C-alpha cells in the first residue's frame, strides 16, 4: 500500500511578495509592472567611441568576440589590413552574440579625429552585459594589436579624409642610426640635440619641464639627408614606444595631427609640406595652422615635415610653437665630405691616406654623388689591378661625377637651357673645370683641380676633351 502523501505547507515567507507603496492600488501597480516588463524587452543601442584607428579597433573587437563570446559574423565584409604581422583579413561589420544581441563596428570623426566606434544593440534587460562587452573591447583596443611597433602610411583621399575602405599600410623602415647620417659638424650637433634627443629621452625632457609637443622642419635640396634623418627618427621613435605615422604629402594633415595627438606619444612625418602650405596664405593654410595651434604643449607629438622649397612657406607657418626647429640641410663641406669618403670606402681605402685634397674636391657634392665617386674609384682601381684606393683615385673619379651633378643643377635652375663646359688652365699643373650657362655666362662656384689625374695619366674623358679644345686665351666654351 503506497504511503500517504503529506500535504505541502507553504509558508508565508516563501510566497513572492510585491510591496505596493501606500496610496497606489493593486490595479495601478499591475499596470506599472506590465509597462516595466515591456520596457525590459525593448531594444536599445549602447555606443562607445574609442581612442584607436578603426581598423585596429576592428581587430580588437574580433578578439573579444571569438575569445569571450559565442559570436558569429552577420552583415559586413572582410577587409585586408596591413599590420605588424603582415596582411590579415579583418571583419568589418556586425557580429551576433548568442543570448545578447548584435555588436557592430564603425568609424567616425570625433573632435576631428577618425576613431573606432562600437555599438551593442540588445534588449534593455541586457544593458549590463552590453556595457561589459564595450568595456572588454575598449581594454583590448588599448593594446593596439594592428599597428604596435611599426610605422604606418596614412592614405587620405583627395579631400584629405581617411576612409575605412582604404586602410593604412605598414612602411618598412631601414635600420638607420644617427651614425649613418653624415653632415657638417654644426648641423650634426643640432640634429642630435633638437631632433633625436627629444625622442630618445622623452622622460628626461619632461622632467626638465620642456613641452612634449615639438615641430621640426627638415629643409633643403633633394639628396642632402632629410629622408635619412626622418628614417632614423622613426627607428628611434618605435624603439621608444611611439606610434609612428607617415604622410606621403600634406593632404589629410589636419586629420593626421589629431590622430597622432590621440595616440601620443607619436611621431608624425609629413613629406613635401610646401605642396599644401606653399605660396599665398589661404583658407586651407589657415585650417592647417589652426590644427598645429590645437596641439597644446602637453600633446606628446613630434611633428616632422620636409620641404625642398622652404622659401615658399608662409612666415606664419615657421613661427616657434608651430615649427620649433628649422633644420637647413646643405651639401657636405670638406670635413663632412672626408667622413663620407671614409665611410663609403671603408676597407678599400689605403691605410693612413691623407684625404684633405680629395675632400676639398668632393666638397659641395651631394652625399649620393660622393658615394658614386667612391664606387667609381673602386672600379678604376680594380681595372688597374691595385686593391687599395688612394686620394688620387678619389680625385680622378670625382671629375665625371661633378660634371654630371653640375649639369643636372644647371638644367634644373634654368629649365631647358643647356649648360656647357668651361676649362681653365691653372699654374701649369692641371685644369679647373666648371659649368657655364649659355644665357648668363655664369660658371658654377664649384671648380676642381685635375692635377693628380693628369699626373697619373687617368683617362677622364671630360678633362681630355676639354684640354684638347683649349684656345690661346686658356679657356674654351663648347
């Protein structure tokens, strides 16, 4: 016989109770509870803008979605992004999180900066869970997975805007050191103190009470060391924990300045700044000046611009506080030229060789031209079956290289007018050779002596042809 089931006793304390405030009847309370229940089921969107570039933010979102949640791709597309680990596919669009709702990524301008935005759309009762998702994404964004430890090329459109469909590219930076940059001694000292020290010793500079924000202009003709200096600065910046951004020209500079400020400490390198701000001052220049002024002294940004035409820049652009240091690059003097020769020739140079005269011959040549002088001197030595390069070899090799550089300079200075060669006899030892422009009759300032080349019987065609063409007055134009 089955045991008799005892009746269940329900104690009053176990019965769910709703306390109704005094003065409210049960019908009113019922309507309130029903409305509250409906509100919990309504869909709300919770949005947050984060201090990172949109593409890097999309990577952070993907990590959170696949690590912490059962999430699947919904509407959107894969975008190929270049990053620290090379090209990778990044989901740009919406995720569906089981039990919560939809999570979407976006890019928006926030106070002039192109930033990553993330939104969670879910029932109101899941608000706490939605905010927890945003907290996790923001924490992951701080790691900056995509661009940590690399220099990136920002690619604005013709209007200067950054577009999600055109992500930045990683810029390979050669391992250039300060010791690789050979300049006249005074310029070398200025670069070390005003360019490299603020990057390498950021903490020391701040401790001295100096502003973290710095503007630097690298100005001078092409081939004098501006790009090499920028590469060295980028290398030091990456090693010091900076974000490094590069603009191939000044389009998008307003946005890029604000991006750099939001990423501080950051180095922003902009090539050929004169393309946008050169010439007459206009509304575009004023906007750029305002953007520079908007970087207060606390912004940890080193802004580095280059120009081949500093004279075209408006004086307002060169004011300290916008551009603090203007570094004027020129061709090497004799002392710097000797260091170039020794650096390029290395073990090929004869031991104990006096390069005083050879350095004087190479003074005024572009660094690339001096490198070519060294290359040619080695080639001629190999042809002559001797291994060690002497000063005479360098002088002989410099002849044709200087003709080539002077011809290029004259052509650039006078358009289509063709320069001609002038040869002058000097004290019976050799010849000085320079370029004369046919319209002005003005010779280049750089003349060089070929005495050693003559003595060694070097086959230097410009010299030989010129000597054969000399007239009775000691010079000839042809």
